[in-house]
């Protein structure tokens, strides 16, 4: 992208993606101009701002006049052009226009330019060009008219307005050089605006806003202030609507500007089709969060509701259709893009239900909508049931009110006591004795069940606390027994000096040590990883002072809270100042109580540790940093779980079923990046996730998993990509089908099995006579060559005849005659 042309952050652009990979173009022995690459990128994404800028520059360098004009025209239709781009375009057209009949086309181009921004330089260029046409009939009047408009528009410009006035007084001469001044910063402009707003002069306020936005056109808050001032103070239709349009063209990603634009057009009586077109453009603007789409839909639905005459069916049907479309849009577009609905409380459906109940007297439709709201996970909230109850109270009948409250008592889990009280109050006012008895029975049953559940939870917590106390008591008893035994041994050696044994401090230090949580990985491309036992902050042979500090911390249960902690592993042993490094990485997740990196007995960092936060809310944020690269290695972040208390707890589950929407790629070059792989696969479907399989050191294995939106896309990718060559490597692509996990792969499984008896050696190890004496000619491969399978790298040793004979020899020894017979047979 061009620095001097301005970068438009509202457009997500990356020209390098459109330029692709030059190696692919050279391999077909052709040279494609860069301008053609820009055209290709724009055919994919017409709103790529930087690509428009680059295309214009390239076409100008190539001398493609016709394409250059079309490119500039296309960009001006989509975006407001900057001052530099307009001046470059205008000067090119002026140089190419020699025929007097074509001057009108240049005038039309100037008129478009002055509408994008209030720019003194463009007005000066416009006036200077008009001076060249003074010889034509009415030429002087035209120059004077242009100068009058120029001083009206930019005459109050602080740094360049003077030049316009001087050029007006002496327009026969060339345009004077503009005054050079450093443009003010945004903060200075805001101070200036506050002063002018207090003074209250509309002309000065307007020109100050225009000056500010000319140099800060990508600041949404400044556009919002300007449009709000025009909406509330000046209220001039043409000025207000044109400013709103400029605002959304400069900052299309800002939902608030589109919402204000819709309200302004409705306020000034614009046609329904114009407002609908603005709304459709807003939907395609690319908002950055799901809630933005909910708000813009609400603004548009409010407008449609205000124009409905509920005695007529045409506008009402259009409103109902818009409500139905909004729900489909939230489900299909917003949830697919953001992974969330943006409207968990179903506000749009609630508004629709109220409109049906209040204006249309259609309680049946309102009840259907509320049933839909409750099925979307809202039935457990008391406030949602009370909203529905109030709707029935206002527009329904007592029977449906009673039914709603009974359902609320049955389903509510956050505040069941409150809905029970509302039901009883309702029956006190309107119910019969039978209704009262039913309500009392139902509320008592529900509250008794809730209290039983609460009691079970409290009992479970108390049992866990009691078990922990018993274990602590057992550790203290074991420690006392060891000390007593050592005293007895010491007394038996009376008169001899006893040297300190290494286990003394170690036993004391490890008294309350906990085992580091084991980290489990699965899903085909990950391996099971084990961490060693944590022995304290200073290692096994920690000094007595450090041991005392550690014991003191262990005696304070509030310093150790697994629920607020995460376990960090796979860090480099050479990491300098690990505590400071971890604090820097995890401070954005929330306030930290303590950081405990684990060191060996020699004081070396062991590559793992613990981070404890003040609140459990920080733990999910910290888990998002899993696999973050730290000094060339992926850092593992997992929940901190005491395996002694929860031996069956597993963070990750090893998936052994076929994943039809995911493909497995092997044979990738080690230099292949995640972005390159995603670019290569996206032409076959919607990519949900790309994972490169690496070793724990962060080095790539040449394997990857790519998850598509559905099975069809994954199948197409397999057909088209299998056998493809990437940087000289021929890749293999298949549907992800991780192998079944054998006993050998499970944590803690022994590597010795019953069908492979363990070799027993003497006290001096394996002797020379125990070497295999089988002739080399009998060594044959009994299995195929190992290759990479889907999900694992086969490292198994091939079974040979030698191994078979050796195995048999361990069960039945061979004599010399046996070996002789084998040689004679050979």
C-alpha cells in the first residue's frame, strides 16, 4: 500500500495475497504485469483500498491511459479520494486536454473533487484552470463564480485561506505558493472545536470541523461529533445528508455512523427506497463485532415500524418480512462469521412479540415467538420468564399468565425463589383456592429440590475439605515417624558425629509438594506429554530458609488456588527471568496473585511453572494463549488440576473417529507457513482452522490438519490437492482418520508386553556370547517399509527373522547341532 496516498483501515487489504507466488507464474513461463494482478484482486474484493491505489500507480507507470481513467473512476465511485489522488488525476487530465470542447469534462471532474473534501488546494487548482478559459464567452464570469464559491468554502481556512483570497484579487497571475505550516494535531483541533462550540458561530464551527476532518478523515468520533452538531443545530437537509454520506464512506466499519445516517434520512423525509439502499450498504460494510449487526437491524426495524399503518396490510407484511429476514441473517451470516449470535437475549424477537401483541392484537404469534426465545437457552433465567409474564399480563389472559408462571417455577435455575413468590402473589390476587393449593404444592416441591441440590453441593465440598485435612494429617504423622526413627538411629551411634544426610531437608521440603499436572494432547496431531514432579520453587535440595518460606506459603491455603491457576509448560530451559517473562505475557488476562516457575536443585529453570490469578474469570483468557510461541517454542497452557484429587481428569480427548470435514496433509516442506497453507486451501471451501503439527521444540514435522466447513468441501480438497507439488515436495492429502490409540500410547503404559519377554542379563551386563549368531543370509524383512500414517509417524522397528529366532531362543535354547543343520540347509 502507498504511504503517501493514505491507508484506509476500514478496508481489510493485503496486496501480497493477490500477487500470489511468483514461483507459480514462472513455472508456466509467462510474465504477468502487476496491474493484472491488481485487477484480479479487485475482482475478488472490490473494496480493497490499497489495491486501488497500487493499480492507479502501476497503470500510470505503464502508460495505460484508458485503463487509468477507468481505474480512477471506479475508485471514486467506491471511496472518497484523498487530496493527493484528486490533484494527480486532475493534473493528468489537464495536461491531456488540449481541445477547448473537452474543458467541460474537466470542469465536471473538478465539481466531483470539491464534494469529497473541503480542500483549498483543489479549489486553487480549479480556479487556475478556469483562468485558462477566460477567452471563451462568459469566461471571466465563470472564473469569478468559481472564486466566489472557493472563498465561501475555504476562505476561513486558517493556514491556506489567505492564498485563496490573494488569488481572487489577482486571478490573472499564477497561483501563489500556499502558506507552509505544520498541520495541527487532533488534540489541538479538539481544543479549537470546544472553543468555537462555546462561541456558537455556525460558520466558524463548520469550517473548523471541515479542517479537522480533512486531516483526520479516519477518526469515527470526529465524524460522529460533526454529524450530531449538524443534526441538532443547523438542520440543513443537503448539508446534513451529504456529511452523513461522507462519514460512512470514510469510516464504513463504524456502525454508529450508519445508524445516524438512517435516522437523518428518515428525519428529512427521504424516500423509502433510499433508506432501504442505505441499510443494505450498511450490512455489507464489514462491522467488527456481532452486536453491531443487531443494532443496525434494530434501527432499520424501528424505521419500518414507524411507517406502518396498522390498519393497512402492505407495510405490516413488509415489517414482518424484515423481522423474519433479520432472524435468518443472525443465524446464517452473523453466527457463521463470529461464532456467536450477537443477540443471546433475543431482543429482536422480544420487540417483534410486543408489536404483535400491542398493535396487531395477535397474541398467538407473540406466544410462538416467546416459545422460540425460551428454546434458545433463556428458559433458565427468571427475568426472561417475568418479561413474558408481563406481556401476558398486559395483552393476554389470566390462564396464560398462570401457565407462564408455572413453567417459570419449573425451569428457572438462577432465582427460583423470586418466580415462586410472583406465582403465589398472582394466585393471592386472582386465583381460586384450588389454584392456590396447586401453586403452593408446586413451589414447595421445586424449592425443596433446589435446597437438596444445594445441600449435596455443600456436602461434596465439605467432603473434599475433610479429605484434604486427613491427607495433611497423614503427611504430618509420616514426618513425625521418620524423625523419631532418625533419633533412635542417632542414639545408637552415641559419641560419633553424624553428618547431615541429603534427605533431611529434602523430606521436609517435599512434605507438601504437589505433582505437576500432566498435560494430555490428542486429536490425531498431538502427542501425550508428561511433566515431572514439582518439588518447590528452589528444587529438591533447597536451602533451609527457602524451605521455611515454602512451608509457610503451603500452610496458607489462599496462596494456592487451582481454580484460579493455569499450568505453563514446554518453555525453554534457557529462558532468562521466567517469572518476569510470564508476568508480561499473562498480565493482560487479569490481575495476578503469584507466579511460580519451577527450578531444579541446581537453580536451573525446568521449563514449566504456575500462574495464579485473583479471579477465575482470568483463566479462560489465559488458556487462549495456548501454543503461543515464546522464544521459538510453543508455550503450553492448560488448567491447573491436582491429579491426586481428580485422577480421571483429562483436558484433551484423543479423537479416534474419522473426521470427514477435516483433511490430513503430509509431505509438506518445513518452510511452509500457516498462512501459505490457508491460501492454498481456501479455493476449495471455507476454512475454519489450519493446524501445523510441530515438535515440542516448535520445529515443523511436515504435517498439517485443515478443517473445512463441511464434508463436501473436504472431499473436494482431497481430490484436487492430493499429489500436488509444493516447493519440490509432493504432498499426500487424505480425510482425517486418526489411528486407534493402543495401550502403549496411554499415559503410564509399560513398554514391555507379554508377547515380548524381557531379556535377563547377568550382573556384568550382556556378554559377548549372548550376541546373535544367526547368519546374515537369514536376516529378511518380514514387514513393509514404514511410512507416515494419518495422525502419527510410524517409528516401529521391522520384525526380522533374526528377531523371531532370538525370541524363540530365549524360550528354548539352540544347540550347536541346530546351528550346523541350518548352515547345511543353506
